[in-house]
C-alpha cells in the first residue's frame, strides 16, 4: 500500500541523514537503527549542505523516485525543504516537505500559491500606506 511505501522510503532517507550527520563513527552498527535513536531523530536539524550531498546517493535517488519526487527537484531539495531560509532543516520540515512534493502538481496547487502571493502583496501594500501616513504625520509635527 501507499502508506507502507511512504514509511519504508522515509525510513531509508532518515537513516541516510543519521549516517551523514553523525560526528563520531558508530562502534556498533545497531546504534544506527532509527528505532533506537528516535529522540535523536526528532531533535535533528540538518544543515542544507548535507541534503545537497545526500541527493547524490543512488539509494536516496531511488527512494525519492519511489516517492514520485521529480528528479528535477532533487538538486533544489535543500532550498525547497527550508521554508524559513535558515540553512538548516528540521526533521519535521523534511518529512512534511517530502509529503507535499509527492506526485504531480495540480492546478489547485498553483491557484493556492497565487492566492497566497496576492494576500501577501495586499498586506505589504497596506503596511506601506500606513508607514507613509506615519512618516507624513511625523513630518508635520
């Protein structure tokens, strides 16, 4: 089923992230098991550069392919998954972003983004007008 595919591929990706972020080599290969390090996984914040290196791994590429994440997105995955441009990606952002990237974009996705952009533009316009009024009031005082 789709849930089993999702779980197994995300497991592969998280396992790779853990391997790439470990500062000390594991003395015991079992210490790399995600189930044994659940707390570490949840607290993990990954440098975007690690994601950039990770997407070059054939096993990661295969997992992303299985999840229907376009290969055109692979080189930009760190940018896509870092919504606040902090340079680090929380595991929650990583998983949520992968979930949203699955499959083909729909017209509704494009319309949703367009409406959000228009809303932000309206807010910026209102802020600009308020600042202009405030600066005009200060000039008169």
